């Protein structure tokens, strides 16, 4: 592939084999894959400037969920994990059938079975491809594992993450792209898709440092993220109070790619009223910031109790591990009065709180009543709620590494696991709100990641990947699936685009 220095000003006379819109995990996977499949001149248009490049991928925890049948397979991706004492003994395999079951369960059976199968069947091979390209992976100690009796207990399927999390992943992708001679145009916003007379996509209109330019391309891949940062679209598609939600990641994912594609007849599909949103520090900034990335998350709620401003519990905090509930609990919290909730812990479980809780100061008091007196809640109701919770809790034996079945008895709203009494002060409270991560509505693609039109026919030379792919997630999401989905469909979209470009 030709090596060209990344440039700010694009030349309208150039004909690119493949132009990729976006510079996150999915888009760069597509750009690299296009190069592996015959594309000699690959351009990435990134709306953000160089300092803010990389989309949500940069802000992510870098956690990857993938299927594998043998523990030793992990060494093909992260050889160093063999040096972690007891790691391989503590790991359970995660066959494709288990991944499929998790995906279907949390999405209420709505996830497209064909796309789900492609995602799952390619998950291991794609993460291994990334590792071979030079993306270092490591054990996800602070994200996936729970320490029980001094040993890490790993949840199935989410064991590895990119070294240095999203920042490491993003930096690695840009390094790999640079080595492959892929040109990256920063501060370059794709605005419209161009078509030839036959209806095939032939390029893009972009706005960048050189003004508005029409860029010629033999194939285009859209990897421009969802519409989570667009307040107006959030109000339209997700409804109230989503327009007021804090955005956990990039401010650049405004639905541009979706809009451009739909303007030329692409078929919207999936849960356009749904999104991934998590419990985050109530004081988190309005958009993701690089010094915190995903450290605003507050996901240890299965070990405590959550109340709202009315003083009431409003979810079964422990219906499952956090990785199967966090993506829907953000939305449930956002819909509580004033979009706020209070996570309450006692001393017995404080050691189980994720390290990222240390990025905010908790409210602390010696007794539960004194703690409630410090919160802006309906106090008599909150005190009664916690008294009733304590009277109902404590049935079973506590084990944070498994669904221990330690539950409340007699409450209308049960806590199904890890339901210890809150009885060892000082008591600690973290106020949380719901932060939006990404939206679920997207475009209909074929098995080759080609975008279909509203007549269910492929749009010639248009491909799509990442958050823009519709019909994978509905209602909820199994943790660690966004990055693997982006990489799998990015790799496929790039291969398809590279091959399509070579045919012209
Ligand atoms: C805080 C946080 C933590 C997360 N942690 C994890 C995790 O641990 N594991 C996991 O699997 N998932 C995680 N996710 C989700 C994951 O980050 C996303 O699913 C994934 O990164 C999406 O990749 P993408 O390439 O589709 O989009 P993005 O990475 O968001 O990239 C979109 C790109 O498109 C660009 N763009 C947008 N519009 C235009 C335009 N008009 N022209 C040009 N460029 C444009 C953006 O600037 C950006 O570069 C997390 C997300 C957040 C926010």
C-alpha cells in the first residue's frame, strides 16, 4: 500500500480505493482490513481533531467479550496471562452457545440471529487478529474479576481487555494504521454520500480544514458511531428525559453517518428507542473527558442497596452480575425523580467496590439514619425502606464470585443475590445518575456488512460497522460486546469494501 503522510487538505482529484468515516475501533479495523483485501489507497475521515480522535473507543474500558472452547486459546491473544498466578485455573471457557444465550437473554430475544451468529462465531478470531496486528491484551483484573478469598473469580467471557484500556486500544489502532500507510484526515466531517448515476456510492462530501470537498471513493465504509451525543435526536428517538443525559464518551457521535446513509435510502433497523446507559457519578462531566475516561462508572451496586429521591428502592440491584444489568440500569436511574439515585454500602462490602469509585468522594455517616439525614431524599420513607430491607435481607450465604442466591424475603421488590444486611457502619453513599454510552438503533446490513436500502436491496459500495449497525442490541447489552462487535463487523466491512474497490 502506498505510504502517504496524513494531510489536512484533501485533493478532489484523488481517487481513493476505500474511504472510511470515523476513527474508532470499528472504523480503523475496517481501514486495516480493507488494506488486507486489496485496497491500496485508504483514507480515514475523522471529524475530531487529532487530540480528540478515536470516538467512544478512546473512552472505553477496553474490555472484550469473546467465545472460546479451550483455556489455552487465551494465550494466543494475551500470552502474558500465563504468568498471572492461578489465572488459567480460575478461568471457565465460554463456548459460542453460552455467548449466544447471554446475548439473546439480555436482548429479550430480539437480537438479529444471523448478525449475532456472525458476531459470536468471529469473536475469538477477530480479537486474535487484533493481537497479531500488535494490539496488546491483558487480563481485565479491575474490570472483570472479583477477588474472593484472595483469588480472582472471573465472570465468563470477559477476561481480557486492551492494555491501557480504551486509550491503549485507540493509540494502538492509530499506530497500526500509520504503519499500513492509511491516510487520516483529522477535523474532517463527512456530510453527505455521493452516488453515480447507477445509484452506487462514489464518494463523500466532507468539510475540513480545506473547506468543503467532494472526495472520490471506489467504496465507502461508515463507522461514525451512533447518535448518543445528539440532544435533539435523543429527544426525538429516546424521548424524555434522555435529552438531558450526560454523555459518557465522545461529543462527536451525532448520528451523522446514520443521517447520511438514510438520506440515500438506507434502511433503519433495530431498537431506535433504546440505548446503552450506565450508573455513573452524579457529578460526572456532561461529556467524556480524557482524564476520567470510563472511571465515572459506578457498577458495584449488586453489593449494596439503591434508593431514589422518594426514598424507595426501584430495582433488584442484584438480579445478575453487573455486566448483565449495568447497561439497562443507567436508563432506569435516569428515569427516577431528578434522574438521581443513591448507592448505599456498609463496611462489609466496601472492599468489593471497583477502584474507580475512588474518583469521587462518598457521603459517610456512622449510622444508616445519620446517612439518610445527609441526603436530599424523603427521609422518613428512606429510613423505613432501609429498615425493611435489613429485616428482609440475610437469607443465604454471601459469595461475591457467584450468583449466591442470598436474597431478601417478603419484600415486594426483591434483591435476588448478595442481599446482606446493611449493618456495619460507617455507612457510605455514592450519588449516581444515568450516563448514555451509545444508541441501539442503526442500519440494516448484510452478512458482508453491506448497507441495505428500504427496498431490502444492497446499496452498491456502501458498508457499515460499529455502533451504526442496527438490530444487535435491544433493551440491554452483555458487557464487553461493543468493542468486539465493532471489530468483527469493521473487519468484515473493510474486507467487503476492499474487494468491491478491487472489482472496479
Ligand atoms: C466510557 C465508555 C466505556 C466503554 N467501555 C467499553 C468496554 O470496556 N468494552 C466494550 O466492548 N465497549 C465499551 N464501550 C462501548 C464502546 O466504546 C463502543 O461500542 C465502541 O467503541 C464503538 O466503536 P465505533 O467504532 O462504532 O464508534 P466510536 O469509537 O465512537 O467511533 C466513531 C468515530 O466516528 C467519528 N465521527 C462521527 N461523525 C463523523 C463524521 N460526520 N465524519 C467523520 N467522523 C465522524 C467520531 O469522531 C469517532 O472517531 C464503552 C463506551 C464508553 C463511552
